[in-house]
C-alpha cells in the first residue's frame, strides 16, 4: 500500500483550492475539525447522541441493519440480485439509540445510517461547526454507525471527509485503474454508485485476475477524530469504520463546475450514442473527443485568432449557447 500525502497549515478556501483541490490528488489534513463542538461532544457515543438531540428535526431516514455474520460489510447477496442487509425507515434519534444499545449486546445486528443532509436532519448544526475551506453553499452530510466496510466505489463530486468519532481507513485507487477493478452494475447498487467487485473480494479471487496487477497500487490512510481527507471526484475508495462506534461528516461539491451540467450526464449520453458502434467508428469519435474535449495538445483552435473561436471561445461566455444547442438537438432539432 502507498501512503496518502499529508499537508498542514491549510486555513482558507483559496489556499485549499490552489494547494489541494487543483492537484486532483487525495490529501490528508490532520486535525482539521478537532476543535468542532461536534468532535468534542463525540468523545463518547452518549455525548454525541445528546449533542445531536439539540438539533434533531425528527425527520425519518433509512438505516441499514446487518446480521453479525456480515461483520458490518454491507454488500450484495451471492447472486448480485439482492443485498445482505435490511433497510428500515426510522427517525435519526431512534437509530442512534439503537446503535448505542447494541454496542455491548452479543449477537445484535450492526446499524449504519449514511449520507444524511445536515440541513434537513440537524438544522443549525453546520453553523456551529463551520468549514472555512468551502463556500457556505456546500452543505455537509453526516454518517453514523457501528464498525462497517463500505465497498470500493467512486463519487462524481469532490469529497472532503471529516472524522468526528471512531476511526476510518480509506483504501484508494486512481480513476485510470477502472478497467482492472471489475465494476458491478451501475443501476443496481447499495447506495447509488457502482462498486468494484474485485476490491471487495478476498485476495486472489480467480474471477478477477487483472485486479492482481493493481492491488499494490492502492493508496491507504487511517484517520482519527478531527482528521480529514480530500478525495477528488472519480477516485475509487473503500471506507472501513474500524471502531465500535463511528461518526463522519462529509462535503460533496464540484470544485470546477462551469454550470449545472455534470460530466456524468455527458458520459451516459455518450454511452447511448457511441458505445455500441463499430470499433473503427468508436476510435474516430475518440479522436474527436480527445481533440475537442480532453485537449491534451491544447485548445483545438489555437491556430486561429481568438476572435474566430466562436462557441469554442471562453466557456464562461459560450456555456449558454452550447447548452441551448444541445437541448435543441436532444429534442430532435439540428
């Protein structure tokens, strides 16, 4: 395993964007949220429960319940048609009480509640536990539960993950390794994103021979209370909560969005339009994508004066024009 880079002294949003986010590499920020009131309250499960109770809106959420035999590894069943855990609708306070009650109970199921928007379930708490590295519009989510193993997956947004209680072990794979990760279904998932079947399997599983080529290329880091990890979009990550009781707060945002349209939307449309054309034609379209979109050799019209770039001029000026053209074409126009 390769260690994740660490950086200190990041205190302002512009510095974070310049020195961390723009590098598009995972970075650990030790102690970033150690002084949050939330982190201080979470020194004990009951302290965290009491602190959250002061903000709890009473909203209903979905919790995962897993039998002891799965050891907190929420995953598919053997045939990939179902899952090895049960989903239950309940209020956040009830889920927390169940987590705490089950901590010392032999044979009790594990409980996991994830990705809860703080503004909805704990209004007012974000303001008491501010994140100076991000714009106020980037809203946090909270994750709570027993020891767990979240299968290796990617997110389509940048991620700042902050450990509040317990410990987290992140195992990371770069986006370009996707063809050796043996990705599962993209429309039948545990929680929205496809997972790597190979990274979730025991070492040496014969079903995934190419994974052996990249297993040693994984990055790994362990975080304790107060520590944070910046994770760029599309980096694969397995997340293990290793303490009996754990809490994490994360922020998802697109650091480089030029407008409301997400790159993933473009990929899905390309799958419809290109993926099953003949190989030679796919190579031709790939050449156009490389030239106009990925631009590894620079701007496609660099040989022309800037005034002749048309809709390939500055995106800030042409975003609306390009988007309008796409919408007309999707409706059958030209």
